[in-house]
C-alpha cells in the first residue's frame, strides 16, 4: 500500500507550536470576550494541565481510499527536541537549531501537532491571530446548532500566512467540527469532524477527524503523555 498524504492536508502549516508554550494561568478579566471564549475552549480540552507535560508522543495517520500515511513523533515539550519516524526514515532535531532537513521535517510536525492540539493554539497564538465569535451557527457536517469561533492568522510570516479556522463547539466548549479556509477565503478548503475524545493525563484529545462522506480519515494512535514526577 502506497504511503501518501493529500496535498491539501500538507498545506495546513502554521507558525505556531512553540517549544515552550506560555504559562497557561490567565486573568479572565483582562481578556476580550473573544479571548475568554478561546480560553474556555482550550480549558475544556485540558490546557491547564499542559505545564506538567514533559514529553508527548503520537502517530498521525491519514487514510484516503487505499492510501495510508503515518508519521510518529516524540516531542520533548520543555526542550524542543523532536524525533520523527516514518517507514522510510528517522529524523532527530531541536526546534532551536534548524537546518534544511529539520525545516522540511518541522513542517510536518507543525501540521500534525496542530491537528492534535488545535484548541490550545487559540491561546498560544495570541498576537499572531484575530478572533471572532458567533454565538449561534450551523455546523457544516452535522447541521447541529452550535457556536463558532474563527481564528485568522496574520498575513506575514509562517508557512501559510493568512489562513482561517472555524471551530464549531458545544455548550461545554468542546470542539465538534472545524473548517479550514486557505487564505481566509469565503469557501472552505476542508471540513472535518472532531470525535473519539480521550483523556491523556488531563489533555482531552480528539483522536479521529473524518471528512464528509468519510472520504478522508485523519486519526491519532500511540498517544502517550509523560508528565513531571
């Protein structure tokens, strides 16, 4: 079976995913209404436990018809050390010391880890994004009535500047679906579900993302969270 990742998925590459994300302690009164919603979504997904994480391991998988792609990652969150393994290669690097090989590999890391932890980026990427909230919105796949927060990246820097993400979330601030819009276009480039939530040392992660008609399935396996003793 050929290993393949669709090109439109590889295009979801962002500037975010810091080696040492900021302290998650937040003064809610200092936040705008949109930032308060962003924090509630991140909190519902366990961001308050992020500071205890020493290492996060996961495998990012994509199934598209008979084609399957998988990349395994070991991420030491405090030091920025990364190990990537796929059927063809193993690459080790530190995100503070990048060469051309590391930069190529890091694009995959940013993509895959963003899928894993996207709710946290609503907070982590403050300053490089703008947020808008819609209290009542129709989810594009399920047609459920949910709420929506839109995150738009600035048009400077990063691998794909100017992209937009619409997060559809429920009354408990859990993301149920999202839309990716390249270059903040009106038409969406991709829409997927957020399902199969599991708890990993307090991090609540959606293991499965399906497109409409289940034509493409993106999912995580081998998730392991190592915390401070």
